[in-house]
C-alpha cells in the first residue's frame, strides 16, 4: 500500500479536510471546470494554499499567472494578494478564460484579477512592451514546451526579490529521460537547466505525491 496513488490521494484528502479551508467559490470553480470538460489539471487545494502562503510570505502585491485554466489557482492567488494587490492571468483558450472570469467573479475577485485571453507569449510580449510595473510573484503552469520562453519573459517582468514557481516539473518521473521525444519533458528539462544557469536566479525543485499523482514544482528567487 505504501507509495500507491490510492494512499497518496487518501493522505491528500486527510490534509485538505484537516487543514485547508476551501470555500464554496473554490469548490465551485473546480467543479464547474470539470463539468465543462476542462482538463483536470488545476492545482490541488493544498497546493493552492501553498501558492497563497508563498505569495503572502514574499509580500508580493502584483502576481502574474501563466495558464489560468478555470481560475482555481487564480482564486487562491487573488485572495493572497489582498485588496490592494492584483493578479494578471494569461489563458490561451477563450472558453476557459470566460469560465475563469465567471469563477473569479463568484469569488468576489473581479477587481483584483484580470484574465487575459490569447497565447501567453503574445500577452507577455505586450506586458514587456508596455513596461508594466514588475511582478513580485510569477506562477508558470501552462503548456510545458514553452516553459523556457515563459521564464525568459518572467525575468523581464520581475525584480530582485521576486519569486517564480513552476508546476509539473516531474510528471511521473518523465523528467529523467534526457532523450524523451515528449516536448513537455524537453521543455521542463530546459527550464530546470535555465534555472541552474541563470546568474539572477537561485532555485530548487521538489517532488510531490498526492491527489495529482507523482509530480513536483520548481521554486526560484530572483536576485
Ligand atoms: C498537465 C498540466 C498541468 O498543469 C498539470 O498540473 C497536470 C497535467 C498536462 O498537461 O498533462
Ligand atoms: Mg499544473
């Protein structure tokens, strides 16, 4: 039984039931996304809570999310920045963006969160061109082959002290395969090497098990 997905799920359920206050807006954001047939890729409740804690620990007031999906993690981030903060979240799929806006509105976060529909690389280029104020926290959770390009953009949109988190850097251990023909694996591997090599980044990555299986996230600090 040790190490089984079933047991990881049970422990995640226990942790969430014991520790995580997921209200109706969060529950419905997840359920409506599933109902609408969106991929089951939103962060787990305890991961959402972790993102929110990191945002609050970092003191970030401006958050950038790459990959909105149905807005589940966005709600955690929107609550974490508080009423003075903002979240800009980028979503390639117009239908997902519309659902996310609905979920965000129900959570009372419409004035905190801006959902930008369209390819994230285009939206990022526009943010860079507009010379927007730097973001204190960036969450990268979109199409994995573009992770290196998302990190390049994030570095142009952050300052010393900004935090960057990327989801899904382990993927059932697939990350180990240097010769993988999977663009996602190559994107994640290139991203991790970029974290290692970039002179302005201190970074680590952690494996996780839980309701989303065996995966992990990377955490970086801009200096
Ligand atoms: C996938 C993407 C995600 O962001 C995630 O958390 C899990 C899986 C995927 O593309 O398969
Ligand atoms: Mg993810």
